[in-house]
C-alpha cells in the first residue's frame, strides 16, 4: 500500500513543488523588471484605505505593469502589504519590487515652501495660495479656529520664518502649527538670555519690538543698532515714530505711498501718535531680529534715517538727525533705495 501511495502521490508532489518553484521564479522575474516608463513627473497617490490590490489595479490601468497578479502575490508572500499613504514619484528605474519597498517605507514626495522674514500672516497665506499643494487649504483655513487651537488673541508675529517641508497629507495648518511651535521655543530661549534693563514687560512685547526691527532693517548688520534706537526711545518716553507700524495699521488703505495725513491719523499702530509699542507685532520676525531686540547695541543714538543705499545714518541728537534728513531725504538721488535688494 505504501508503495502504491509513493507511486501515485510522490510524482504529483514533485510536480507541484517544481511548478511552485518555477511559478515563484516567474513572479520574481516579473517584479524585478523595470515598470513601463511613466510620463515625466508621474506620481502615484496612495489614499487612506488603499491596499495592495487597489494599487496593482491602478498600475495596470495606467499601463505601468501588464498584470496585477505577480505584484499582489509577491506582496502577500513577502508580507509587504502595510503600505503608507501619500504621493510617490514614479520613474523609469522603478521595478515593481522597488516601488513596493518604497510604499512600505513611506518614501513619499516631500514638498517645500519658504516664508521669508518680515512678511505678515496675510502674506504667508498669499505665498501658500501660490503653492499648488497648499492653495486649497490656504483658501479654506479658519483663522478663528487656529487662534482657538493655539490659545492666541492675535496671530501676527507668532510664526517662525523659514523653509518648511511637508507631504501631500499635510496642509497650511500643519505648517503654521509647526512654525508657531518653533517661534515660541525660540522666543522663550532668547527671553531667558536677554540683556538686563530692557523696557519689556513680557516676551510678547519683545516679539512686537522684533517685528518692528525686522521691518525697519535694510542691512542685517544694522539690526542691533536699530533695536538700540527703539529701546532707548522707549526708556526715555519718546515715541517710536516708525513708518512700518503706521503702514500696518492702514491695512489695505496703504497703496505704496505714506502720506502726511497717515502720520496724523489716530490708531493703535500709529507710533507717531502713541507712546510705547503698538498692541501686536506687525510681521513675522526672524531669529536675528529677535536676538537684536533682546540684545540691542549700547550706543547713544536716538534717530536714524535711510541713506538711500540700503543703510542708515544714526544720530544721537535731533540737530544731527535733521542734518542727515536734509542730506539723505530731501535731496534724493535717482538710485535712492530705502533698503537693499536683500538683507
């Protein structure tokens, strides 16, 4: 009986094992060959809830692979079914196997957006609106909800300017939350190391000053000097008299030309009319502006005026300042600039 079983089943078993081995060899050959060349910039998007079968069918539908079975069988036998959501860049060098490895590891496309120092939150959202991956969320963002989530009454100034990297699963709110965390951490660190005797009652007041310094600075090397002028004016009870705060207070009414009537207008941001700091920051200050606000220079300058080449003339007396105004402001050259092309 045993011999009969061997005669009947052993050849069948051997045939089955051989067929299995050949079948697996065929699967490996298929999945290790390059996929059909995708179009330039082609992307594979994996949405939440997607699985290996759905991905295989999409690859077939896009004519990137011929059959879905080898891809699915290979993924299941290799226990590579835990794919990550996101967007994946496709290339002619991809094989089914290497693509599957990237789906498992989550090697998604990473995008970037840059928010320079000195921009307002409105300008940040404008930058985001111009980014194809952020435009929708920038249009739909609820600033009221963001204030509530961050526990803030006013958002201006509270986001750290930098280049941010994000995936297709993230939106502008995620970036703003990250930017706020970085700004809060930096401000706390700088506040702990601040100079003594500064006229600030809180880190928030330092942030307000930093935003003014950021908007007034043309040359990076002058940040500390500009901060010093404003700090000394506060200490002496003098008005700050800085144009950027007035411009911020005007909002959409500012059309690129600051007029005398604007300087006499009563509003909380008109530092020609109020004493002390405005109620909120006027822009997003960078690290250097925050440092300058908390470590101002120790000279005796109380005034400054733009020279026209991006730098400023600093003066300790009103008489010297008025002379500088006559020299640099009243007789402007054709190439006059209040700030250089870059800081």
